[in-house]
C-alpha cells in the first residue's frame, strides 16, 4: 500500500480490464518517474474521448460524428453488410483490405446465461437497414466460438428472406501452422469448408 | 508444482487479460474446477476450440493459488457445434449449464457430471424435444442436490396421491388438508409428464401434448427458481419458438 494519491492512481489503473495490481503499479510509477511523459496530454485525451466519441447511428461502430467514416464513405459498396460482434472486429477486418462493404456492429453475442438475449443486441436495427432491399448480401462475421456460432444461427433464421444472400466467414486452419497441431474441431471445420482447386 | 487430471464438462468461460480465458468446469472427480487457459483466444491456440462451453474434455491442470492452470486438453465429447446450430437447443443448454454451475458450488461432481454430459449429448443429437430435455435435466439435477420433488404422494405428510395442489416451497404436490389457499392446481396429464421427466421415461414424456408440456415447463421453472434462490437468467431467455 502506498500513501494517498499514489495508491488512488494505482487503484484506478487496476480497475481497467486486463490490468492487474502489478501492472497498475508499474504504469503508475512509469508516469511518476518519467519526466518526459506528457500527463496533461493524456488527461486531455481521456476527457476528450468520452466527450467526442459515440456510436454510429447506422452501424454501431465508434464514430466522432453521428455516423462513422465507413458509413459516410460513398466509395463503399452499399449492397453488402458484414455483421460483427464488437467495434474492434471492424478494425480487424479493415486491416485485411479485402472487404469494401458496410458493417453492422451487434454489440455482443447471444448468451442467455449472461442475460444477453436478442433484445439486448442490435438485431432490430439490422433488419431495418435491410428493409429497402438495397442490401443483397449479409456476411456474418461473429466469432468462431460456440457463442458466435449460436448468434450466427439466430441471424440466419432472422434474415431468411427472398433476395438476400446470407453468408458466414469460413473457418479452418490458420495460415503458417502445421496440420499435426490443429485440434479436431478446427480440422473438422476445415474439411467441411474445403473447396475445389482450379487446375 | 502439483498437477491433477480429470474428465470435465465446460460450463462457461470468461475473458482474462489479452488472450486468456477463465474456464469453469465440472470435473468428474474434482467437482467444480475454475482454471486459467492461457492464450486460448488466439486463433493459433492448440486447445482453444476444446475449451468452449458444452465440450467434454480430458484435461490436466496445475494447481494454482486461486485458480488452477490448464496444462493439456484432449476432447472427450464435442457437443458445442451441434448445440449452437439450433438456437432453441442453445438456450436450453445454457439453462442446463447455468443450473449445474449453481448446484455444484459446494458439491462433489460425479453425479452432476454424468447427468450433464448425458443431457448435453442427448441435446446435441436431438434425441428428444429440447424443452423436455431441459425440464428433465432440471428436475433430476435438483433431485441429486437433495431437492427431489414429489409428483404423486404428499410432500409434507407422505399421504398417498394423487394430489393436485402444487407448492414449490413445500417440495411438490401436497394433500388438500395441508395445501395453502391459492395453491396452483395441476391436472393429471401435467403431473404424469412431470413424473415421467423426473424418472427419465421418455416414451411417456414424448406422448404428451403441447399444452401439457408448457404447463410442466412452467412448474419446473418455478420449482428450480425457488430452490436455487437466485433465478436462472437463461430460463427467461429460452427460445420458445421451437423449444
């Protein structure tokens, strides 16, 4: 235990996700002992981020305006929507530079045990976005785990409508790995999703 | 560092730090196990897929100070994919593992482990309607925990049945002489279904009609909610469309 404000700072850092007591202490002492560390800038940013950043009114991604930069971009395809669990999944897919459509952030995955049902996620907003028939494909990119798969199952049932193609991201072997180390669930998925190789 | 090995069924997982998870399981011999699985959220994890909810594993653990650490995992039963492929089954599986999580807090694991593995296997293979599997599991799990309901003889006096007044607080059906005013009255078909679910008589259970199943389901939920003190959140989010 440290005295007064130092302990308060450690406690505040310790309340952040993924930061334990030791890490909190290390960060606090880094700030205290590193003269070049700009504490004013950090404090300003923390205050500013709460004030300026909100969730896009269309897709639910993080945004500094009413809509996010992806929803505002006229060069993005308006016919494909990729559905993800969290805003950070948007960033992961954007890094691939493979997808040029729009996103829809659900805000989590269905987990009845944790009290998360269909009414707690942004399903209604997704259905509303599909109402004018501009969108012809929905790509479900929920996490490849049991919770994500169940959410994908629910979405598939919800989006069963004429003229709309619903696809799911492929899952299988990671690039750069050895087959012998793959677990049977992943390997089974890779077999299910195998594709024809063109000559 | 001491290690131990056990067969276990995964109940739930929680994210921990950058890429780890805390995995809650019921071990066949060790009862409730809470262990850290390191790096399992990375796509290259060697055993992340085996430590998903509803999976049955043969695992080795280091004994930790507060939480154990998962060292090795082999799959002994993979039910997650089949359960997640049907949303009704998925919500039912959640109700079962949530109940198992609560009932095994201070108890040895073997009977609960065997019952849960059997129920998840049956659910994954769609052997019976999902709602019946859930209700049967809840009644039998509560019985293992010492709260066996009575659906024939009076739960208070032991007077031979049949009786129609059902009072969860008193342990099942009760004779009219001891039934409190306003007690729920159940018809013979519902009591017969509840008895079949408790005994695992699937032929009789599947013979029931939709209305009787709904009533039995409500009774089971009320009985479970009362004895578990805090309600099961999953029961409020069951998919009634197909369950």
